[in-house]
């Protein structure tokens, strides 16, 4: 067990160091922070206008809650574009450099390698998200009534869980090709399907529609943003994460079999 953990940590460190040494990663961070700040200003302006209108008619309005709802909704959409870019090179670059064969035939198990890579890219995404809490906290400190901290916890917890699920599935798609661009496109298409599947479920309707709708990332992410924690939603996110890890391990195992 100690050997497994040390291998995971070693791969995790290598992957994380690779992101912080990559000019592309810094470019992604810059774009992410710029767009998130822009979206926050839009959400804040819209919330203030709604609050002013509600005040004129004497209607109570929870501005802090509305702001977080709007902003995290926009952040979910932004993540659809950022996450496939982060995951596209997890294995595709290994294939391109010809090091994937060495990785596939190494004594380290495929699960360990996949988990280490996933933790590395997820940690990088979390470092992108953490600065957002700074200006949100400053802005919301003046809110009346104050924001329930639990909402921030569930909202950002949902964003991280969704990111982990998308990155895990994107990692699998990255293991299938030596083209990072193709991996990003495939991941974006898959995430778009999982994000919009709720609309498909509405059209289908009935028990089948309910079953399809349960697979929607949008539905369960929206629940967490609203502060609603459902066990079924958490299980779904974890299932997507495990599925991505499993498929990635099987993909590399197939390569190991071909080389044996």
C-alpha cells in the first residue's frame, strides 16, 4: 500500500510540475481569470439591477444568493471550454512523444498512473478556482442578508466534482489518440452531451426520460449550486470519475497487451 501511494504521489508531482512549467497552462489561467472576472462583473451588475427593482416595490430579495447562483452558472459554462483543454494532453502527448509504450509496460499499474495524472490536473484546476473566492468574499461581505457559507461550499464543491468527472472522461479520450486537438474536441462533444442531456430527457418524458435526465451533469451541478445535496447526484459524479479511470486503465492495458 505504501508503494502504491508513493507511486501516485510521484506521478501527481510530475504532472502538476508539468502544468506549472507549461506556457500553455499560464495562458489558460490568464484567459480563465479574465473571463471569470468579466462574468462576475456581469452577474454583479444584473444582481444589483434586480435588487434595485425589488427594493422599489418593497419585495425582499437575497442579492448574495442570486449573485452566487448566476456566477456559478456562468462558471459551469466556462468550464465546458477550459476542462477539455486541460485534459487533452494527459495521454495524447505521451503517445506523440512515444513514451506511452514505456508507460504501458512499466511495473506501475495503469490505475496508479491514471489516478496520479487525474489528481495533478484537478489540483491545477483548483488553483484556478481559488482566486475567485477572494473577490467573491470581498463583495459578499457587504451583503444584507449575508450569504450562508454552506452555499459557497456546496457550489464550489459541485464545480470541483464536475471538473473531476469531466477531466477523468477527457483523460480516457486523450489515451485513444496522439492528437491533443482531437482529444479536446471529443471531450468537448462528450461533455456537451452530458451537459445538455436534460433537454433530451424533457423531450422523451416518462420513466425513460427521468432515467436519462439523471445522467445530466447540468441537473446535479445545478442542485449543488442551489445548496441542495442529493446522494444520487454525488454518486453520479463519483461514478463518472471512476468510469473515466477504469476506461483509461483498460485503454493502456490494451496497449500493454499489444506490446507483449
